[in-house]
């Protein structure tokens, strides 16, 4: 990651933090204005992704990671739409984002360092992540609506896949950006699930967004390495 992208990452992080804080705690934000403010918060990692893509080698993994960033941006906005179908549509957008992230990490592992990034820990990490996510709901006593259980389960599989493939990709680059970003993303989704399907609280919202946005910023910056 070159100096320009590093500076851009720092600037995006400094701009994102107060924006997210305002989104979470301002009493001026209404249900109708929430998607707009959420989109404004997410614009910073989208702009960082554009910057990183322009500094990249324009390889297929770079475009896949950028696609994941774009799908995540759309998912952010859709989830805050005041619509019964908003959650499912947002979930689909984020699922497509995870497919793009996972494919990008997989191709990175194949093409970098003569494939040395593809190691046996990938399947083990996937199995461990999938097991943790499967146990998360009964341990936290979370109960999604019946019509959402299959979509949520499918999404968790894709999240586990992104998490698992980020480690060999990070080893192949080499960089900690993919695995750290994926770990923060997984924690963020756990906090989101706890708030949606359990008892909602500002603390859970805080933990969700203040781990999600660093994850997205790291993913966006990682595009420059590809």
C-alpha cells in the first residue's frame, strides 16, 4: 500500500468516525433521513475504494473487492429504508458483497506468490467460523423470524467464507488488511444480529458500526495492493 492510499485511509477514517457518531446519537435524524445519512457515512469508504482501485494494477481481484465495497454501500442504504422488505434486500446486497470479497481473496491466493497463499488453514478457518456462527444464535438466545432463518443462515455461510479466505489472501500479499478487516466485519455482524434478533441497545449499535466501518475501510485500502 503506497503512501497516498495510506494517507487517504487515515483521512477517510477521521471523517467517518464523527459522521457515524452523529448518525447514531443525533436526535435530528428521522426515519426518513436515516438512509441519506447512512449513505453519507459510507461514502468515505466508497471514495477510498475508488482511490485504491485507481492505484491498483486493475487486476480481477481488485475489481472484485471494489464490487464488494459497492454492494456493501448499497446494503448500508437499503437496510435503513423504512420498508418491510428492506432488511431482506439489504441482506441480499451484503451477501453479494461477500461473494465478491471471497472471490477476490480466492483469486489473490491463487495468483500471488505462485499459489503459496492457498494453505490448508483455509478450510479449517471456514469450519471454525461456520461453527462459531452456528452457535452464536442459541448462545445469545437470538430468534430470527421464521421467514428470515434460511436467508440469514445462507448469509452467515458467505460471511464465514470471506473470513476464511481473507487469511490465505493476507499471507499471499502479504498484508494484514484482509484478515483484520474480515475479523472486524464478522464481529460487526454478530453485534448487528444481537441488536436485530435480541434486545436492541445503543451499545450494540455502537459496536456494530464502529467495527463495520473500519472493516470496510481496510477492505477498500486493500484494493490498492492487488
